[in-house]
C-alpha cells in the first residue's frame, strides 16, 4: 500500500496536478466580495476555464467564462504562468449561497471540475481576513490575521501545498503562528519571490484564501535621489516664479515618478495661481481707481473786484450854469481765489464783483 501511494505521488509530481485544486467552503458577509483561486494542471494551460453554479455539475448553469468579457458582479482571470484562474464575486447576496464549480473545458471529453460551497451571512463570517491581497518586500515579513467564530484548530496552508498549525517553515519561508481567542496571527518572515502565491486560513471545512505578492524593495539611494530632484525643482519654481527648467524635468521623468502622485500637487498649484491672479487683478483695478481724477478738484482763477463811488461835483466854470455832475470813481482789484470745481463743470468764466456807492 505504501509503495503504491509513493508511486502515485511520484507520478503526480512528474505530470503535475491532474485536476483542479480550490477551496471547499467559504463564508462571506452580505454585500462583501471574495476571490476564489482555482489551481489547474499544466496540460490545461490553453483551455477555456469557467465558473458554474448548481448542486449537480451536469445541470449547473454558466456564470462566467475566460473566453467571454467579464461583466456584472462576477469576474474571471487566468494566470497561465502560475496555472491559476481566479474568480471574483462582488456585492454578494443571500441568494448567492449555493454550490459552485471551478471547471476546465475539455474538447472531445468530459470537463474537469472541482466544487466549493459559498455561504452568504448577515453577520460576520465564520472565518475571514482583513485583506485578501497582501504585498511584501523581499527579505522582510508580513502579518495576516485569521479571525474566526468557531472553535477548532487553525492551520496556515499553501494552495496545492503543505500546511502548518504551529511555527516552522513552509515551502522555504519562516512561519510564526500566534493563537489568541477569536484570531490566529500568522507572520511570514524572510520573504522571497518564491513566497508569492495563494495561501489559505483553514479551520475544519472552512477556508479563506489570501494572495501574497513579494517584490523587491526600492533602494534608499533611488528614493533619496528622487526626493532631491523633486526638492530642487520646487526651489527653482519658487525662486524664479517660472516653470521647472527642462533639465530638471528630464531628471524627474527619468526618476519614473508615478503620475498619480503629481495630480494633487498640480491641482493645488493651479488653485494657488488662480487665486494669485485674482488678487493681482483686484489690486491693479484698485490702483487705477485711486489714480483717476478726484470728484472734487481745486483750481485757481482770476477774480476782479470793482468798487464804484458815486459823488456830486459843482462846476466852477463861469460860462456854464452850475450843474451838479455825477462822478463815478471805480477801483479794480485783481485777486486769485481757489475755486471748487466739480467733476463735471462748465467753462471757466471771469467773475466781477462790484460795489456801488
């Protein structure tokens, strides 16, 4: 018996996975989402994959296929390098509670399938994680909290691989498992690119898949250079009041800055420029108003004052009769007086003031 089992394992290792490996039972809160990984053999790399719903596979109904455009609440993607097609279900409802099948189409033969059961609950799921997608850096560590409502042993497994219920090594990665009431904390340290893949929190028949992506951590030199270039560009802009020179822009472009990180500063800069221009126009308008002619202006003009004395004089000429003659003496004094001139005034005129005696 042991010989036959060993031979079966050897054949399986040589030929790869013959069927499909996936979860068996998952629990999700209503309104939530979940991603289900379906691992298949290398011989099915170029086959069509699909998700089917129903208790019996022969009578199940298609939900989505890889040769069709994803639409609605269900999405499907196929990673042929990792040999995993992933099904994502969004906005889950109570009516979505059912049996589902991860399947591969086989031309001229029966399709290959593997079922799992999805239960949608009103309260918290019986087993869940904070995030299904986790990113870590090479040589560092990540932490996953597997929260549960049921009692029982918790295991941390790799999809299609081995499991651990206590601290140790899992496929070359160091794993530390800390058990607390209601939650099991899994810490994976000394990460490598080979650590990337799908893992499972397992408690009895329940599983919750978690996808780990391990990348190289950006070097400190690169970050410092990028920060220095950005600071230099900002200083040039503030000092000169002009846009960043072409050389600095070229350096920034070579630093491969994500466009999204520039949207917020660019928006703020546009707002500042608009506010500055508005204030400048207001000040300019106010200055023109002050320089305009005042409503009341003063001007000097000549004014003539005249005084006339009226006197009677008796003629002493013998040849003529004595007749009183009216004599008028006039004196004219010219003065300059400041005159108030309105904003809209008539033509300047000479004004004569006269005193008659």
